[in-house]
């Protein structure tokens, strides 16, 4: 088979991939100064293409084992483009080419709509079986794993039609594989087709997933051998060098300027939080204490930073009894809070002395009868009491109960 024909049969979608002609910068020194002659360029291109084929086949096998289908398809298309560009396929490259073809067909084994052969009746698994025969010929000694894979491909080539109810097509597969030496297996499959039962235990025991697992075991050996490929080793060195550079850049300490700037931001944030905390303390003795402390701090700050010599002061000296506008505002706030506290105290004192009227007692009894004892908030909402609270209703009800004034009837 010619290289062009091999490449065309690699993928059901005959699109050519583009090979990146870029190279690491470390290789630039190895480039010749003068242009290569056509003969030398052809030889160099053949060697480089062989490296790229081995590298792409290695990636194809790795993606197949890991189940990364998008990456597998990308490597498959790249391998197709490389094979199509080979002037000839050497004996050393033949196994890599056959393995790429084989995995491409196994990956599409369940898709009866894909065709790798000119004969549209041949399914992907039938085509894979013929390529597996070529791979077996390259082995010096066939092992049990090779026999297991051949048996599973034959079973699944028939089972994929039985699962979809295409029993006539399944019989056609057996007819085309009449040359298979395993006559007992062919008779077993013929009996399953006649039974028209896709759920027989035999097909479940020799499933497509088992076939994939066996193939993964086979290509493990290829991955170990291809790991010595020149491109793989060169790419590994380049990746390790970049990782070391990235790690070194991450371990570089931050500059002093950045540290100081970060500290300044933290201090500013802390001050903002303190201001927000003080602003929330808006009532009672805590608020008065905060304002009083601020007032004292303001006075102490002014006196502490006022130069003893008036001539040395950058601003006019503040007299001891003087008041800045900020301090005067703080003192006014203290006085207002004091007045408000006295007013609130008088209101609370007056409220405590407010006697319960007979009308309020009647409303409380009705509320307890309607909403139940303990639902003081609901009672307070539905009845009009004179500046009462839920706690007051509770206390009044307890007092009425002790005085035997409670009667819900």
C-alpha cells in the first residue's frame, strides 16, 4: 500500500492536519548557515518526519489509554498528515503506521456509519481485524494477549450489528470472515444470530469494553519503547526548563515598595473599620463615653503639640482656655445626649407609673381569649393600648391572675 493510500485510510474524515514547523529556541544554534541542497534537505526531512511520526503515534496511544477522545482525534489527524507526507514507509515505521490505523478503527468500532474501506459493507471493526493481522506478523512470537484481542475483535464485529437488530448484516460479517481459523467461535456466533437475542451472556462476557482494556495492555509496551524518541526527550527537557523558570519567578520576594504599600492599605482599612465601628455606637452611655473620650483626646492632642515658644509654632498658639470648632462640636453633642437621656428617663419613669385602666384590662382579656396566652405581640397589634409593650402585657396578665381577676368565660 502506498503512503498516500495509507494516510487516506487512517481517518473516516479525510482532512489534512497542519504540522507546526516551529522549534525550540535552543535548536537555533544547530541550524546551518547556508541553505541545504535539495538532496540533503530530502534526507533531513525524512529523518524529521520519522521522529514526528513516532512522537504523534506515542501521543495517539496515550490519549487512547486515557480516554481523551478530542485529543485522540487531534493526534489521529496529525498522524494522517505526517504519513501522507512521507516519501516512503520504512520497515521501522511500518508498525507505528499500522498501530495508528488500528486504533483509529477501534475508536470508531461502535459507529457503523463510518467506513475506512472502499467496500461500504465493511465495518470499522472488520477493517481493524485485517490491520491486526499485519501487526501480528511483525511480532516475533504471538502471545495469549494477541489471541484474546483477535477473538474479541471477531466477536464484537458481529455483536455491534446484533445490538442494533441488524441480524442480516451480522450474518454477512461471518460470511466475509470465512477464512478465520477459529471455526468453533464462528459456529457459536452463528447460533447467537439465529436466536436473535442481543442480551445473551456470551456477548456480555466478551464486551467491547473488555476489548479496549486488552488493547490498552498491548500498547503499554509500545509506549515504554517510544518514550526514548528524540522529540519526546527534547520536549521534556524544554518543559522542565520552563517549569523551573516559572517556579523561580514565583519564589522571588516582593519589593519593599510593595510591602510598604500593602501595610499602608492595611492601616487605612483598619482606620476605616474603627470609624465605622464608632459610628454604629449611637445611643446610651457608650455613645456619651466615646464622645467624652474624643473630646479629652482632642484637647490633649492640641496641648501636647503646641510649641512652648510661640515664635517656633507653624500656626498661631492656641490659648489654654480656647476651644477649636471640633472640640466645641463634641461638647455640644455631649450636652445634647445628656438632655436626651434625661428626657427619656422622665418618659420611662412616667410610663412605669401609668396605671392600667379597666378598658385596657378588658382588651387584654379579649386578646388572650382570641390568640392565647403568650402571644403578647399579636395582642398588642390587634388592640389599642396606651404606649404598652409586650412585656407590660405579660406582667399585667400575671398580676391579674394572682388577683383572681382573670375569667375568659
